[in-house]
C-alpha cells in the first residue's frame, strides 16, 4: 500500500471515530412559553432546555428575541441545562414575537447544533385583519350638506388613535372622530363646513390597525365633491300654534311698489299660550334663526326647537303678552342654510293679543241691598265701573250707625270665554277702604250660585256674578268708599288681572 492510500485510510477512520463518539446531537429539547397566543405578556419569560450541557457563553451570544417594536433586551439565568431569558421590561400586548438560536451555539464539548432553532409566539388575541366594508360619502359622490359627516364601517373594531394617525383628507380638514357600533363604525365630523365646489380625497394606508394591532389589508382612497348650491333660504310662512295644536297662518307686512311698507296687516286673536312657528324653504341653521329673530313691544322669545339644521322652528314668549296689547315679530336677514347662503329679506308680522280665552277678569259693577233684613225685597242699588264717585245713599234707617248688620255685596265681572272667577282668589283680595271711617265690612263667605237675590241686575245678565256675605257697620261720618280687589284676581283658565280693580263711591 503506498503512502497516499495509507493517508486516505487514516482520514476515513478518523471521521468514523467522531460519529462513533457523538452518541446524540446537541439540540433544544423543549422551550417556553410555546407557540400561539399568550394573554399575559407581563408574566412571560423565555426558556430553552438543551439535550447536553450547553456552553453558556456560546448560547447567550447566539440567542435573540424580537417583537414588533424590535429586539427585546433581557438577562440570562441558568438552571443546569436550562437557559431562562428574562426581559428587562414586560413584553407588550398585541405583539408578535420571534426567538432564534443560531446553529453555531455549542455544548461544553464544542459540539454545535445541526440546525438553527427558530420559534414564534404572540400576545395578539386574534389574527383577523380589519377590512373596510363601506364608506360614506361613496366614491365620486356629490354631497349637498357642507356639514356632512364621513363614515367608515370596518369588519372589526378599530381604536380611535389609529383614525387620527392614519386617515387623511386632501385638502386638509380639521374635525373630530368618534366611534359607534362597538368601535366598528368611525364617524368624522368636520369642525367647519366643507368648501363649496371643491373635490375632497379621503385616504389611509395599511398602517391603519385594529384594536389588536393588526394592519388593514389594503390602502384606501376615495373622493367626493361638495355641491354648488348658491340659492338663499326664504321664509315660506309664519303661523301661530294654539294650545290645541291648531296652526293658523299669519299675514305678513309687505313692501309696496314704491318701496315703503303698506298698511300693517294685523293678526288678531293671539292667546296667552300661543306659540310662533316659522317654516323655511330648506334646512337652516337654528342659531342664525335665533339671532335674526326678535319681538317688538313684548317680552323676549324662547326658541323651543333644538339648535340644528331644520326647516321648522317654534318660539314661545318668556312671559305672557299683556291682553289687548299689540306687538310685532321681526325676522331680519342673515338666516343661513347648510351651504352658508344667507337670507336676504326681512319679515314683519304684527299681532293683536286679544284672544277671547286670555282675557283677565275685570270688575264690571257691584250691587248692594238697601234693605238687607227684608228677605222679600232687598231693594238693591247698583254701580257700574263708570260710576266714579256716585252718591251711595246708605242711611241709618237700614244700616243704623254703629250696629253690625248682616248684608251682602254682589260683584259682576267680565271674563274670558268659558272662564269663571276663582272664589278663593276673590275672598283673599276683596276689601272696602274708606276715608274718615265711613263704614267697615267684614266678609264671611263667597257664593257662586244660589244667590240671595235670585235675579241678576238688569242688563248685566251676561256677566259672571259672585256674592260676598258679611257684616257691615255704618257710621255717622261722610267720605269716600272704595270697593277694591287687589291685583292678582284669577280665573279657572289661569288668566290673572295684574291691576287693582275698584269702584269708588261717596257717602
């Protein structure tokens, strides 16, 4: 055998000897935390368990753990053949992690691994990526409302921050995002109207993520155009709304052909509980309506309709208009529609508040018996509200001076249609005041029916009659007698007279 053959034989024997000496490969026989999803990342530590005693320095140099945010830093701990990698900061939620140990890692005898060890796990609870299902405005749509909200509907919930970070408008538009439908529907409300006659682009890229950090599958771009509405809104009509929700159209003042106002068109029969209705040709801004609307010669108006873009608005008075007063509603130019167009015309409606159900009670007259103890003939005398300082012939014959005489005073009232005087209100407010202590009267009770004198005063049959019974004490003195009802007399319809009612006589 020549020398070359001998050398070749020695090399073959040497290699065969190495295979014989290596009884098993150096490898990772188990690891943690294992494949798949792990819900508590703050508790995770990574460990590798080896088949042979590892060369710790070799393993540590060739080990790495990376997540979505990059390489994870940590410290190594050893328990025999087991390596434990403890992160310096807790692992993150909604992140994918990969650990790797290269094949150059070796055991204490210098035996390296046959292949690299690569494994993955995740703290992301789901693997489904979000998908945009629909959007409004749709692509190439024209919108009429410059305050239109943009809506994006996703297959799964998305976080609010990803909308602010990743959804863009061109030209730029500031506004607020909000989430609906458990986070699946994203709504953008512009902070100012979209510009008329302009094309807008909505776009976002795959950087938009869901709540688990999963990126959307595709980029998105859509365009829409704002309409070209240049027509100013107009007031179609104004009406009064009654207590029973009946709507009665009001007649406006109009300008004559020479530019001046024609004779006022007065709208009568306004009741205390009536409200004003304004109806416009298109939705208009409620705030601009409120700012353009005022009332002359009456208390201020309160807009009952909520602020927003609507065609109808309802107003009521802060305080009830005075009965038989006259006032005017005035709507000035400047009411704005959705496109920012402003009304050009002024509208005036003149009102007469003489509603038949709103009339406060008024004292029409009084009647007093001159023979109070004669139950068959009281011999009554009457005095109307125009009987100012008429002579009241009360004598010692029927009302002896200093004696307490049971008598009565009838009071006659004009009232609103269907109304009746509140007897408790009358009893509280009625009194007789005199000069020089002419007489005194102490009321005892009020009657609204079954009167002591069956027949009413002739000519006053349509008035409401009440009777106050009491004790009258006459005197020998002479002077003025005031039959008074203090301010505040009420009826059963809620009408109240805010003036003092009186009839003054002379004894």
